[in-house]
C-alpha cells in the first residue's frame, strides 16, 4: 500500500499561505486464513502550517489482526 497526502491553505489570523504533506507505505502479510500481521512507515512535513510546533517526523505502526 502507498499513500500520499497534501494540503494548501492560508492561516486565518495572519493571511500567510502554507502547505503540508505526508507520504507512507504499508504491507499486510497473512499468517493464516483468519490472522494477518501489518506494518506501515510514514513521514510528514508540516512546513509553515505547523512551524511553531515542529511536527515533522516519522511514524511506524506494526500490529496483528484476527477475525472470528
């Protein structure tokens, strides 16, 4: 799986324009008929939209799911 997100806008109080984006990739692997494991790695860049919080960074997700 692959995802790409982007946003452009304007900060309401200052009128300053900004853009932010993120990209990620994930994979699922079936262990059996009803059980699978999954993983994902993602990166996001807030640019000027979130400049005061410096929220740029990576995230990793791993898990397992079972259906009954």
